[in-house]
């Protein structure tokens, strides 16, 4: 369904007596939870579809439909109560979005999500937009392994579908390791990417409305450890200005080419020779944008609500320098049941603690994040390094 009129906050559902408009989200993780908070702040009711009874978003939403993402009855129920529906995780079946879009406003659309779910389709899209990515080849069977160009090694073998947080990818030094890695990944269709010499990683988060209007956040500088985002730093000078401008321009071209509606994150590598290549896209708010909750006048979740509801988009303004630390399960100690020293952390100036309400810590599991804001990059970094030391996070 196309967006004909905005879903104004405070308006009523078309069913008499049904209460305020309801916005829905497929997926109940932390991104869904922060979307729900933003939507509720603006006076919408919310519905979350997620099979897990204890999902972080389901537990704070007005409605929680507990079923699989492709359950026809659950999807029909979501469509019945929601005026607009979005998604919070990449691997929500694109078919489910297409089904919902037959009767309801859905953003982002199934086509854009399907491209983001398939690394080969994604790279083809980057090519169409004229944005360079790492050299790669498709690996679908043993013949592809033997024919893969030697200059792609050493490389990284990534499954085409369903990878996240470094899962579904293996580093390979030579062809023998490539054969082994393909077997270890159950011979799923993969891409082999050349291992690039990275100087740094960064990302751009933008929001695009159905009318084509686009706004973006400042470029985020990201540090990954073991394939998982560990630290995001956002302040003047975090990335050389010319590269930042190029990243924003490339991200906008990628969104434009998808006729994208919603919040989109584009991840980039800056190579040691100073060139910029795109890594991948996420068709949703992104972990590297969580600082926007505390350091900007609008968060990425506020903009997700606005794009979904067809409301005006205004440029977000960052008012504080920010460093975000991801809080992963290992901070809960060897038994995964200790409480980290939040009191010491919260004694630091500009500390903003966000915990996602997950019942059980696991190593590598994203339990929350901590953003340190300040009026200068130096002050934000000093607080963040102190917080890292208190929590036992390696310095950066
Ligand atoms: P997520 O969805 O959580 O962002 P992912 O599992 O989809 O991650 P990628 O973004 O493809 O994985 O890769 C994870 C990290 O591995 C990158 O952020 C980067 O640090 C490293 N990496 C990936 N591809 C390359 C490459 N071609 N050369 C060098 N480093 C790479
Ligand atoms: Mg990534």
C-alpha cells in the first residue's frame, strides 16, 4: 500500500473505539524495543510480532503477537491492528513483508529487505549505484573454489544469507582452507571476499521518506572485535572530512537506488591507502546509531517512526560528542550471573546506561549499551575509557 496520508500521532484507528493508531514491528529484539519506546513517546500504540515470550520489545509493547515470522494467522492479526508496520531485524522473511504490504503500509519494503538479505544481490546493487565494494566471487560449489581468482586470498568466506555479528563467516588463508571453510559452512552458497587492509570502519545512518526526502546522521566510526561492534565514536574529526562526505554521498545513492523508505545503515571500510569501500547495508536502525538516543536531538528510532508514519523528516542535530560501548554478555562475569558495577559507571559525567531487559547473559550477546556524552571529543573519550576500565572492556 502506498503512503497516501500521514498516520498522525494522536489520531484514532478507523475502527470506532479502537483507540490510538497502532504501529507494528516484526521482531522483538532491542532494536524493536527502542522503536516501541519512540513510537509510544509520540502517542502511538505498538504491536510486536516475535515468537519469544520474553523478547525485549514484546515485554514493553501494548500488543505482543507470539508466533513465527511467517505464521499467516499472526501476520493477519498484526495487519488487523496496525496501520503501519516496520521490521527490526534483517532476516525477517521478505515474503512476510510482501504479504503485509498487500493491505498495510510497510516500510522498508520487501524488495529492499530482500536485497539486504542476500550478499550477492547487495553487491550487485552497489555496482549499479557505482559504489565500490571488496573484490569478491560467488562460491556455490567445489568448481567455484578451484576457479576462484588467486588474488582473492587471503580472504573471508561469508554465507550469502543469514550472517550477523560475524556469524556465518570464516577467514581463509589459502585454497585448502577455503575448501575446509566451505565444508564447515555446510556448503551453503557463499561469497569469497578479498581480505582488505583496513585503516578504520565507519557507517552512515539515513532516513528516507516515501516522498524521497532524505536526512542523515553524522558518520560513525566503529571498532569491531571478533566480528561484533564494540565501540562507536561520533564527533567532529572522527573520520577525515572528505571521506565522511564521500560516505554520506554513497549511502544516499544506495538508498535512492532502492527507492528506500525507512531508516537504513550503510557500513563502510576505509582502507590503508585512504580509499572508501562499502561493506554491507542493514535495512533498519543500527547498533552504531544508538548514541543518537542521547547525543542528538532526534534518535534513529524517532526517524524510523516518522518514516513509517509518513511524517516530515528534519535533519538530526548532534548536540554532544559521544562514545558508545556495547555491553556484551561476558561483562556479567564467568558465571554470567554477576551484576556489573553500574554504580561506578553511572558516577561518570555524561553516562547513559541502556539495558535491554534480556533475562540471560551469554558471551557475545548484546545485553545493552553505554553512551558517554560530553561537550568535547576528548572529554567523551576520557569518560568512555574510564567506563571501559571499570567494566573490564579492552581500551581502544
Ligand atoms: P553485522 O551484520 O553484525 O554487521 P556481519 O556478520 O554481517 O556483521 P560483516 O559486516 O560482513 O559481518 O563483517 C564483520 C566484520 O569483519 C567487519 O566489520 C570487519 O571488521 C571484518 N571484515 C568483513 N569483511 C572484511 C574484508 N573483506 N576485509 C577485511 N575485514 C573484513
Ligand atoms: Mg557488518
